């Protein structure tokens, strides 16, 4: 593991990179997105919401939230940064991700 990778993992575990990664993807009525929470990157999917009449008015019930994938180990976190780092706002992460961009 290089010095750069160790620095990125420290930044990730400190919570400095927490938040959404990229944009939402709407598949039919479900929504899929990637986010970093407490230094752990994950991919989530939320199913479609429902409307139910409760006797007086319609209520909206959110769909079920699924965790599709979680990058938990240090090697998996680095793999996430290599693959999706270009979508993040941090310059160091973008530079790291650019090193692994496929050549045409």
C-alpha cells in the first residue's frame, strides 16, 4: 500500500469524504445511488413508494431500502475510490482515480 493510498483511507475513515457519490439512477420506479456513511462506501436501492388511504386522506409510505453492496475492507475501499473517485469533489481522490482510468 502506497503513502497516497494510506492518506486516502485516513481521509475516508475520518468522515471527510462522507456524502453522496455521483447522481441517482432511476430504474423504473426504484432509485439506486452510492453514498459514503461513516467512512464506508455503499450502494443503496429504494423501492417505489405506496399510497394508502387511512380513512381520512391518502398517506405516502416510502419504499423498502436495500443495501446492494458495501465496500468494507481497506482493499475494497480503495477499489471503490479507483472506480468511482472521479465522481467525487475531492481533488486528491479524483487524481487517484484518474491513474486507473482505462486506456483507449
